């Protein structure tokens, strides 16, 4: 019979262990296994007393080993312990040997490739709902899940682009209007030049009309439907011979405020489903009906008491000055489906229109959801109890949502309601650049990480706030602002104003690469309008894969891909004067822009 000491040594002897379903193994899998040392008998003159104690200790240790590893057993083969299986080594494939610095840049940086392709192959990419043959006019697919080129616009540079799920509108490089989609023509829904010779520079779209701004400040309202364009009196036909020499004359209306001052002209237009706003060069705002189907009735015109029944004599779409903004020099305007925003030069926001979902920035009144005159938004309340002094720098709106960006600068004072904390000297003058959102967020369109049905106040979009980067040009850490926000019906995208590089030449090192501006997407994705290749809504800003990334799964999946070990995300190319066709074509100033529309998205090369 074995002695207690021998039993103790046997229990502690190292053995090859076989992994089973024990949870004990899972918890210790990250630690490298080391065999426990055999216990040594104590050297003492206590004799038998120590042997008994050693047996007791050995038994306890063996018992502890059995408790700690109840499912570990020794595995042997032919009486010999079996060691762990050898790991199979997978080696990275060697990179292709490059013969030039430019090839090295292409292989090193996916962002460099994106910039180069945007110059060599300008055009339009679109994705989302294709029910109206807008995203892919030559396809019968109901949805386009990943970015796809619209072949008509290959190698074209556009002045502007606006998309609805049923029609598209663009301004070509010559200032002509291009239209397509089933709402334009059910039989011939491919892109077609309609309004010519007006030198258009900017577009806005309503439910059934297109609002175009010309370089001279004239504003035109054009029917979406080709049939409506061909019917009725062609306004201005006698004075626009260059236009009416075409075989397809267009019926349009002119929207011109009557009270413009000397040298004052319209410089910006925005449109909701039923109304539009016009901004003048002197900071005044005019509003007008922009749809022939419904007269604006939710206060979005900013004219107190104005309805269809008591409207003044004259055209139904005549512009009205928003007198509630008199005395404020407005520098930016924005519109959602049924609401309006205005931003003045002092950084103050005014909102009016439908507030059913809190899109005006304050809690909605269910009994009186419409606000028919401009109301200032108390931005300072968002920073109450802080040492930050806010100033709004930009606004954006779309659907049932509003967004604005804030520069909040720390000033000398005290923090908190108790006035007990003094602002540190190092923080004086520091700028926090933040983005705020309000409205309906049940689709994730606020980008706050929550599925908010109705907003009671603006909420900070943390993913787009308080971002910084190191700028080598200034040798300092600088805040990252938003360059542009495009807001669709249920989704949006933000173009970041991060440091970019587009001036790499052959004289630079092969490690000097071009890279563009980051762009993030969020919100409703029921028609794949986010470009992620998946259908789930996203409530926080996210990246998508580059436009020309080969699709997985027969073109129905477009994940962020990895190339040579790094994540490859889509970036927009900033403005640069380049030669097209790989440096062999004409010289143009071009940039990429992103556009969110009604259940569709697009990226295009802009003049």
C-alpha cells in the first residue's frame, strides 16, 4: 500500500492534460501552463510527526488540485503522455514588388488610391431605393445595396445634385438642368437635359417641383414631371430665344421678391416638401410655396396667420419676406420637410414651422404643434453651469430633424451653480467643437446612440463632438470641425474637416500619400441608403467601405474591408485643381460631395 507522501507526490506530478468542456479551462486558457513542483520532505528531527503532517498537507493539496481541475485528466498513448497539438503557421503573402514610387503609394495606402480614382474617373455613385429608377435607371432592382455608378454621369463634373426616391435633379458643368426618374417620365426615365441656358448654380427640391438658383440671383421653379413642363404657357418664351430654340421647351415659374434693394440678390435656396426659403446677399430671408400640390400650412413660411384662404392677391408661390427676422443679418438657412431654420452672423438660431417631434429645438406642445413666426433657440441653456460660451457656427435640417454645430469657448469665470470652481488658466480660450441634434430619432437619425421618438431638447452627438487631431502645418493639436452635414428624410452624413493631403507628386517620398476627408453615416437604412450593405438602422455615425470596393456575396454586401492589414474606409476627396483622365485631360477644380436624399444617397464629383 502506498504511503501518504507517495500519494501526495502522485497527485502533484505533472501530466499532459486533455481539454474538456469544463469552464475551469476557459478561464485559464490565457495563462501558460507550468507543472507544479513536487513537494520536498521537510528536514527536521521531528520524525514521524512530520510524515503525518506531510501526508495531511499532501492530501489537502491533492484534494485542492482535484477541486480546481475536476475535468482535467491525463491523456496517454502507448503509455506515454500526449503533448499539445502543434499550431499551424500561416504566413502573409509577399507584397507585389513595385517598380515606382507611385505603385508603392498605391500598395501602401488605400486612401491614396481613392483620391487618385476620384480624379481619374469623376462621376456619380448612388445607392438606396430604386423604386423610382433614380439610383440605377438601367436596373430593375428595387434597392441598390452598395454604391453604384450612374453611367450617364461618367467623367462628368456637376454643379449640384439633389435626389428623391422618385426623381433626380442635377446641374451639369454648363449650368443646365438634368432630370430623371419615373416621377419625371414613366416611359423615358433616363437622365435628360431639360432647362437650358439659365446658368444654374444650386438646386432644392420639393414634393413635385425643382427650385433652381441661377448665377445672377434669379430663382426658377420647374415641374418635376415632363408632362407638366410641356403643358401651359412657357414663361419668358419671347425673351429667351436660346432656351426656346430647343425642341422641348420647358414650363417654369420665376420666384422673385418684389422688395429687393439695389445690388441685392438671392444667394441661397432651400426647400422642404411644400415650402422654400431664399437668402439674399444682405442677410434677408424670403419664403414661398414650392409645391403645386399643397400650400404650406404648418408655419414653415414664418408668416404669422398666413393660410391658403387669406393669402395676398397674386401668384400662390409669390415670395414673402420673413419680417420676424428683420434686424438680424442671416448668413445661413436650412429646411426640413415642414420646418425652417435661420442662423445669423452672431451665432443665433431661429426656428419656425412644425414642432411635432421637437425638431425646432424645444419641447413640443401637442395642442399647438406649429410655430408660425421665428423663435430664437436658447443655446446658452445647453451650457448652463459651465465655463463655456457657445456660438453656433452652422445649421442643417432634413425630414423631421435639425442639426447645428457649436464653438464653445472657455472664458474666465467660475463653474457650477455653487460658483466654487475657478476655470484653470490652461483652459482659458480653449474651444470645444460640438454637434447637436433634435427631432425624430426613432430610425437613429439623430446619431446620438439612442432611438428617440420625440426630442424635448437638443442632444449632443458625442461621436461628432470634441474631436482633435495634430496638424503638422501648425505643429499644434486642433479641433476637428464638420465641413458639411447632409440630412435626408431619415438618414444623414457628416463630412469631417480633418487634415487632408492632395499635393503629393513624383518628387515626394514613396511614403508620402494623399488622403481625404472622413465621412460618416447614420440613421434609417430600410432601403440600404447608408451604404453599409446591411439593412439595419444605425443610431451612431459609422464608416462605410470605399466606393469602388469589390462587393461580397454577389454585390449584396459591402463591409469595411481590410487591405494589407489596415481598415479601408471611404473618404471624400477635397477640392483640388487637377487634370482629368489620368493627367492627360483638361484642367478643372473638382471635389467630391455626399448627398442624402429621400431614402437614397449619392456621392458626386462637384465643380
